[in-house]
């Protein structure tokens, strides 16, 4: 009898992990590309490999969604194979694929292959994280994708703020992770369990609802996840990091990181802490209101477009916390639905900024974006659609998302939260439409466009990615029925114990 | 569901046209002509809808319906159709939009594809507002109106356009969001957003006020008109015409179709305050129009006054008042669109709309004088004109609520005569103004081509106002739409 026989090894459901594994594999190939291929081939090969991996992971996730009507815990109860995880993986992979298109012409002096490797690895970590079903897996995969993102933020050493962004993200994100870990430890200490459903059982069995360790642990976990979702008051890193990171990375972070963190919050709170619902619904409602207030008010005065979008993403986090705070089945699918157009709009908005940045060779502000609408009609329209979507106006999926979010809050009986959301929407219109005003209604006098002379390079990959995002943004307005069905079946895998 | 395709076409034709013009690489003139042809087709389809509509079935029946599930789990559907009176507003709107597009083709707006795509999008949204039979769909079209208007004023407007769009936008969105809150509460608590199901009727005052917030801002009703003077002055002339002619009628339609018909209880309770605001707006708007220093100012403030009068008719909540209100909506839509375009044409010739620099334009310009004179006379409700018929019906209707209201209305009609005659004399008569160049041309053939149809329609309605009033709410208070009001 060997040692291996005496230690029981779990059966591994490779299919459940296929999206994450595909992306990890691509990441490994890119790292080999970085050392084996000549410098000029690295960009093209690694971009294609990672792009193909995102497509592959998307397809795997789609199959996974189809084949997992009933959630089941696999691999020694470390991860759960269900539709919620699969749908989120679809969103992450979609955002990732679009980001590859946006990154195509990224101006990196070196480490292009590593850039794509990290992008794929980060997305793999996210796909894995949303299937986590115990606190250990949660923390491991959270660190997995966070570390990738720390490096991605700092990878463009030529940009002044890039290193600062990476460092700031590292320090603050590390702090957030520590808080999350400490909270997990408290919960484990009180309940003796790390699995989500086991925690829930322990809380109800041992009557730990008001146990100070559980409550403190829960609040620290919420705070830790708040850091990742960049919800106020855990948002301090967001503007600087969003501004300093390479713009395609910012777009990916805004879309995918937020989706991951919010879906994980939803899963953790509904499956591990159903008994504490009274507590966390109110806590999340407060965080949502804070995010809406801070994000909106700070965004009003921004002149740098990336910073404005960063604050807008904080306020969007507030909007997306509303359905989680509602704590009902309607809220679950509202969040998932919201994430679909939101992810597309985020990537597209930052893609337009990236294109303008490459054209001007400097940071994009409200002043030097003037005239974009007439010079680059497609990008102008794209930016406009994104702003309409963020503002939640009709003809974009953002409207349906907000409508669902508010409906969930009303269904919970919290009409005050609906009012707060509507007031926040009203305030947000000022800066979203302020950007449209800058793009279309200001004359671009005094901006030295294309200083080298001639046309800027055609960005076919970027424009294709933006077009895809627009299709999703507008399509999710018209085809609500099939999408909400996907979201409903995904949210049902949480079972909604209350 | 018979003939529902006509309603769909009325919405989708301009929408598709907008997308086509935005995408197809057309030169300026071609883009404008495509838009013009499409909007002429739109008028033809409206004619088809009118002939397919059976006015004998019952005044409140929704006809030409079509329905498709949009998101079924919350009971929201694409449900469109027309009430009898709504069809007249659709007709007025598509005619005004066509005239405005023709005007824009004539003056040659730059960034033509964006411009005409926006105009067609606005047409689709306007028709959609009048057709929607689902609260959320109504909201969608309502908001969709704002998107093209924002650029139309903001890009092609005058020097103060940025401030004007900001004011317009903040005012209207504040109102719209309150309406959205009402719609969410109404729809989620009833489990359906359909306007035609019995559960769509509600007597909650708060919900009613949420809807009213959106309508009083868009109309506008005193004291929610802060955005009006700047938006009407800074917008391109034809867009100002569309704003005051057609878009404000969407709000009046909201008063009538949503507030009065779907919320009889709160309408009854809050009628007096609403009538008071309308009365103040009526008198105040008329006085401001009399004092306004320029052409557009007069038309803008007279719009405020006329909307007050229409609100009178709507909240009289009887057949005479409602019939008069609908007739007056159509009249005012045509008049104010034509007036703004005429103001635009005068501005093109003189570079200003200020009265102290205009004058004496009648001499040697018979066409201009005739058109302005005819319009002005119809606008000031000379007996025999369509506007007179409308105002008379409104005053008759509101008389049942108290004779005082009718007195206010009658005073306003006198004031209307004052400001209109002042406008006419300031532009046409008196000595030649400093801004009027010697060679300023008379209205040209194309300009007549877009103004004369509007004037002809007004003359037609003067001759036969019953064309509309006999085809709205019928003659008695027994129509199902109104029985719930009593």
C-alpha cells in the first residue's frame, strides 16, 4: 500500500473547471511564446492564442451552463458546478475577448506576451472564483486574479502613473484581502466550517445568528469584497488605479472584476449567511447609497475622462448592489442581467478612450475629446450609446438593468432605495451627458490632432470589439426575454433559501 | 389585432429610416431627401391608419392594436394601438415633423446624416408615445424623444445652446424619473404594466403625481417652464417648432390619456390646483408674450399660454372640454410649428428676430405678409377659425366647473389678440426696421411649399372643426372612457 492510496484523492470534474483551465493553458502558452518566439511575432501569436482561449472558454462555459441544470459541489466540495458560475464565466470571457481586441495595438515596449498571459490568467482566476463554494477556494482564487491584475496595472512602465497605479492597487488590494481573510477566520472560528452551505447549517444549528464573531466576520468579508467591487467607502484606490493602468486593462477590470466580485458577494451572502439576511441586506443598502453618493458627486467635477469613468464605475457598483441588497430572487436575476450590458458598456467606453489616447498620445480629458464625434463617427456613436447605457436611458440594456434593479428593491418593500437610485440617476446624467456634450457640441479648436501628420492607424480589432459590445448593449434592450431567462435559471441555482 | 401592422409601420418606418441614414454614406442633400420622402410615406401611412380606424365602435376603444411579449415575467409587452383622439395627434405630429424636415433640407443643415437621423428618430419616438399601451413602453418612447432632442438643440442650436440643452435636459429628466418611479410602483404592485387591463387603473395620488411631474415639465405648465424660453430661442427654428408644436402635445396627451382617463380619483381631487396653475400659466404666458422683445419669445410664451388653455380643456373632464382640447392641440401644433419656421425664415433674411430692428416687411413681400397674417389671425382665435372653435369648446367645458375659469380663458383670448397683432405689426408694418436689408427676399417657392400646406390644413380645420371633434370622444358623456370620471 503506497502513500497515494492511503490519502483519498477527490474525483476531479475537469469539465466544471474547463473555462478556467483553458485560460490558464493559454496563459502558459503565452509565457512560452515570450521566451521562444522572436520579438516581432510575440504580439500577434499571443493575442491570437489568448483570443482563441477566450472563445474556447466562452464555449465551454456555454456548454457548462447547458449541462448543469442542478448545482452540485464537485472536487471535494471545493467548487460548485452550476449555472450561476457558468453565466458569470460567459460575461468574464466576453469582456476578456473584447479586451483582447482593444489591446491589439497597445503600445508596450516589452512584455507583450506576458501582458496577454496575465490577462488570460486573471480571467481564469475570475472564472474559478465565481464557482468557489468555500472560504479557502474563495481566498485562493481571489488572490490568483488580484496578483495578475496588480502586475497588469503596472506593466506599462513608460506611463508615469502606471507603476503608481500598480503599487497603490497592490497595497490597498492587499489590505482588502487581509480584511477578507481575517473575516473568514472569524467565521471559521465561530462555526468551525469553511464551506458556504456548512456555515449556513452551523449558524442555524448552533444559533449563531447574533454571535459577535460571525457578525464581525461577516462584516469584514463584506468589506473585503467591497474593495474588489470598488464600492464606497472601499473605493479609494479606484480613481488612481483606473487612471494609471493601461486603458484596455482598466476596461477589463471595470467589467470583469466588478462582475466577479458582485456575483461572489451574491453567492456568498445567499448561501452562507441566509440567517443573517436582515443584517447584510441593510449593510449592502447602506454601501449602495454611499457608493451612489460618492461616485456620482465626485464624478461631477472630473475633467479626466478615465477618472470620470472610474467614479462612474463606483456609482454603478452602487446600482448593482441595490438588487443584492434587495435579497430576493428578482434581485438575483436583476444583478446578473445588469452585468451583461454593464460589462459591454465598460469595455466599449474604455476602448473609445484608449483609441483617443493612442491618437493624441496623452491622457484624454473633456477638453481634448472634443470633436471626436465628428472626426470618428463610429467611436463617437459608441461612446454616446455607452453613456446612454450607463445613465440607464432606453434603447440600451442599461435601462432594463436599472429597471430590474429598482423593481427588485421595490419588491423588497424598499421604495426609499428606489428613490435614492433615481436621484442618483438624475445626478449622473450631468456627467454622462457632459461627456456627450464634449464629444459632439464643443469645437475641437486648439488641439493638435495627429501631430505626426496623416491618418491615425485604423484600429480594426478595437472597432470590432467596440461593435460587439454595442450589439450586446443595444441587443440586451430588445431581447430581454431570452436573456432574463438565462439569468433566472442562473440565479435559481442559488436556491434562495429565504 | 386587425391592422396592427399599420401602427408598427408608423413606428418602425422612421426608426429604420434613422438607422439607414445614420449608416449609409449619403451626401447632404440625398440624406435630407431620403428623410423627407420617408416622412411623406409616414403621412401616407397615417392616412391609411385613419381610414382603417372605425370611429363608430366606441370612442374609447383602442384600435389598430399589436402586441408582442417583451419581458413576460413582469408583464411588460410591446403593446401598441391608438385611441381615436390619439390618431389626430399622430397626424399632426407627422405633418409637423415633415414640414420641419423639409425646412432643414431647404436651409441645409450641416452634419446632415446625424441631423436627419435624429429627426426621424424623434418622429418614431413621438408616434410611439401616442401609440404605447404599456406603461413601460410609454416611458421608453418618452425618454427616447429626449435623446434626439438633446443633440438637435445642442449641436445645431444658437450660441447659448449648451446652457439651453442643459436646462432642458435637467428639467425634463427630473420629471421623467419621477414618472419612472410611479411606473415601477404601479406595475410591480399590479403585476402588469399594460394600460388596457383593469388593474392598470389606480387611485393612488402619489403615483398620479409622479406621472404629472413628467407631463407638467414637458408641456410645460407654470411654474415648471424654466427651460422653455432658452430652449425655444436657442434651438434651430424648425426644432423649436417641433418642440412646441409636437413634443409639448405628448405631454398634453399624457394629461388626457394617462392622468385623466387612468387616474379618475386623483384627477377629481387635484383638479382645482391644476386648473389654478393652468390659469396662472395662461395669463402669465400671455402677458410675457405681449412683452417679449422678439419673434421667438412671443411664440414661446404663447405656447406656455396655449398649453395652459389645453390643460383647462383636459381637466374640465367633460366631453366639450376634451373635444376642444384635442382640437386645440392639433391647431396649436400646426400654428406654432409654422410660426417658428416663419420666425426662422425672417431671421435668415434679417439676422435677428428682435422687434425693435424689424418692421415694414410687408412692403414688396406679399407672400410673407399673407402667410404671417393668416397664421396670426387663426392663432388669435378670430371667430370662424379652428382655434376659435377649440377655445370655445374648452371654455364651454370648463364653464361647468365654475364660471370663473371661463372668464380667465376669455381674458386670455383677448391677450392673445394683443400679442399676435403686436407681432404682426412689428414684423410687417410700421417703418422699415434697421435689420431689414433692402434686398430681403419674399418667401420663395420652396418655403411656401412647406408653409402653405400647414396653413391650408388650418384653414380646413377652421371650415370643418367637426372633422376632429366628431371623431374623438363623441357627443355625450356616455362614452366608456368618460363614464369612470363621474
